[in-house]
C-alpha cells in the first residue's frame, strides 16, 4: 500500500509524526511538504524533534494570498500524484495544504483520508472553516478525534467512511512529554519558574491582521498579573514590526520570544499557570497537560473543553481577558476526551483494510 501524506504547517507535522511511525509497519509512505510553513522555527525543527523522515518532496510554495497559495499547491501536488500514483492521499487538519491535497487527489480519482475530520467552528469568516468543510465532503475516510465530530458529520449527511479514532495529538503528546521534560532547557533560558508565568499564542488573522485589534491584545497581555511568554508567530511579528507596535507591547510583563520547537512548547505548556491562545492545537495540548486555558476567540472547534469547564471563551475583549485570567478556575475532574493515545494505530489499521 502506497500512502501519500501531505503536510505544510506546524500542527500537521505534530499530527503526522505518530501516524508515520505506525504506517512504517504497513505501507510505503511518500511524504510531501508543501512549504506553507517554511522558516526553521516553524518547520525544520519539528521534523528533527518529532523524528519525521525528510520529505520526499518539498514544494516550497511559501506564503501568499489564500487563492494564490492554494492554487500553486494544487498544481504542484497534482504533478506529484501523477508521478507517484498512490493508493491513498492522507491530509491533516484545516489548512490550505489540506484542501489543495484533497482537491488534487479527488480530481485524479485517488481516495482521500482526512485526519481530524468533523470539526466545526461555525464561523465562515475563518478560512480554516471552509478548508475543513470542503475536505470532509470529498474525503473517503474521515478520522474523527471525538464523538462530537462524528455527530457533526452526521448532521451534514456524512456517515460513510466515518471512524471515531481518538486524536493523534494525544499520541504525540504522550510520546513526547517525558522527552520534553528531559531535554528542554527553555525554562532556564528564559529565567522562568513552573507555575509562575502565563503562556500565550496569537496567530489567527482576526486577531493579528489589524493593528486596532492586535495592539489592545498585546497591551492587555502585558498588564496581567504574572509574566506572559509569547512565542511570536511570523504573521504576528510582521504586524508588530510593520505597524511599530513593539515599543508599547514590551511594557509590563509581556515577554516576546522567537517561535519554539515542539519539545520546548510542551515544556512551556506543562509548566504554565494559565494558557491564553487562539490556536486549536494549543487548546488541546493545554487540556491534555491539565493546565487551565483561555481562548482568545468567540468560538472553538473543541467545544468539549468548554463543556468540561477547562476552557473559557473571551474573544479579544480586554476586560473579559483580564477577568478570566484573574478568576478562572477549572473543576477538579478532567475527563478523557481524546482517546487513549493509540489513534495512529487505529488509522493505519483502517487504511490497511480499506483497499483503494
């Protein structure tokens, strides 16, 4: 069985690592990196730390408008598919790489398997929402991380090829957490003590693309009670530098750092008092780590984290952020939401028995 896996962004490298390990026993995997994330801090370091094999193809698409980027990926991926003729195309999540890979495959009548299927924010202003909905509706196998995702697909009439597998991010989290504790020295490098800082991430266009939105967020983080560590996504850094937001954002307790690798991020997450984020992946990792978290959006795909009381949605409203950071306390219980850490093995077994 020949599986062609398409990745392009940091969260996809994390999800692909456990699946690639499982696939080694059952299939020949051809790994395609679109180049959607291309600098070392967002790409190469993850391949090294996660022990992902070097990509068979690096398309080096880079950044651009959504239409331009997706179109260039579609053209380049189609050429690879015509050459390699895989039995399956495997795509992850909700990025432009996901949609381009799925569309290129279905146009050539190659079956598609979608990892992290069935998620919905119901916010059509988010490009990720279009990517995930369209990919789900062309996929032949839909690997759902939660029962809620299965239910949402059924509401849209998608019931064939749907499997509740658990979440591969839990596989990666469990596999790498002890390694992060042994290897990462990020706390010492930053002069941080466990439970004595907050961790924040900001990368969604709605929060970062407009100075009138980004500046109040940065100022609010800078005024929180504890130091706030903010690894800067390239998009966020570009906006800070382009609009000269950096001087004001450096006031108070905000500590801006370069993007960090996966092991360092796990260490920062697991040792934080509180996490503030607009990232879906960081929300899940915070829950897995047992660290309370605040989502800087008005909605989340991971609604079960809100329902269990470990996540509170505050949007980008300074007063709500400050109040939540001061007052939010999760319950004592933390149900197992994302499976048992063997999602990758289930996906591989399903692929092996699905034919082509």
